[in-house]
C-alpha cells in the first residue's frame, strides 16, 4: 500500500445533518449598523432586538431546542451610560414581552449571567420569566446578560467550593462542574454564529464551546435574517466533527 495514494474522486461532502439542538449567537455589529445610518448606537440595539425576534421564531419553527444569545457582556459596562441604559431598557422590554407571550409562542426564556449587578426590577422580571417558563412547553431562549465566560466559571467554582466545604458535594469532575454553571442542564451548543466581522469569542461560553463549530459572517446583527441562519446551519452541518478522534 503506497503511503500516498492519488485521490481518484473528490470525497463526497457529508449530507447536511438534521437541525441542531442548540445554536448560540454573538450578536455583534449593532453599533456600526446605526452609525452607518447616522443614528445613535441605541437605535442599532433596537434594530438588533427586532432581528433577534425573527431568527428566534424561525429557530422555533424549524425545531431548534435552544438558542443562546450574547446580549451584554461583563465588559460592556465600559460603554457610555446612555448606551448601557438603553440596553437595560431593551432587556426589560424583552422580559415583559416574553412573560406575556411565552405560552402562546411556546418559547421559554432564561437569563444567564451575573444578575447581581442588575436592578431589582430586572432581577424580579427575570425570576418571573423563569418561573413562568417552568409551565411552558417549547424551545428555550437563553439571553446572556452581564455574562462573561470567565465570570461564569469563577461563580461556579465558588459555589462548588462552598458546597464541598459544607459536605454537600463530592469530588469534582467535568459533569459535576457543568452542573454549577449557568448552563446547567442545557446541552453544549453545536455551533456559534458571530456576526459583525470579528473572529473572536469575546468571553462567550468559554466552557460550553469546547467543541462548538464557529461560523462567522460580516453581516451586522440587525441585518441578519432567518435565511442567514439556514445558510449557517447547512454550512456547519457539512463539517466533519471529530472530537479529537481519528477517521
Ligand atoms: C453588539 O453590538 C451588541 C452589544 C455588545 C451590546 P455592538 O454594540 O458591539 O456593535 P458594534 O460592534 O459596535 O458595531
Ligand atoms: C461581544 O461584542 C458582546 C456582545 C455581543 C454582547 P463586543 O462588541 O462587546 O465585543 P468586542 O469588544 O468586539 O470583543
Ligand atoms: Mg461589538
């Protein structure tokens, strides 16, 4: 058997897999979208929220079980008070709307991140959304707000250490540690979409992305459409995932 054999035919690309269980998205580019139009950055965030609504319903309709979106990072507090305030208002709007419509739309809502720095009003709304979600059958939207992957890991480590010291937890392994993360009980995302042209994680789902496929696009988040999601799903579905194994 020669070491190198000439390929006689291009390898057939694998058939696209079924719909992913869990898609995550770094919704980037809202600010640039607004600036290009001579609008304040907050107008970009409002447009981004509308784009999210469309792709969320689309994901539900095609059978995606979890959509996790990065809405506000632990680093985004560095922005102007006006912009941070506008993002808080949008979260409030989204939570109120979700509480009202989740039964009808069959979409649960869960906020991931350190909610301790949010206003009591936002925390109460997030609790209500979570409470109501327990009675809803359907897909789940996870909104990452004041979320940082490193922060999530540190919070989980602290909680585990407390439980261990109190004799409530045994020896640590990956499965047990996962249960302390905000994403406990949620399967890891098959892939992560990042819009807006940057190719970095910006502290998103550091633990959960260990074997996620990344899909990057220059499209700014407010311009993203369900058709872009279909393209991403098809492209990622053709990739071969080896998880460290060999063919
Ligand atoms: C992403 O859009 C949304 C948040 C980070 C809140 P940006 O606001 O980062 O938009 P660009 O990257 O400045 O265009
Ligand atoms: C990542 O976008 C955070 C969110 C989309 C919420 P950023 O715009 O904050 O990331 P960097 O600064 O380009 O890395
Ligand atoms: Mg950005």
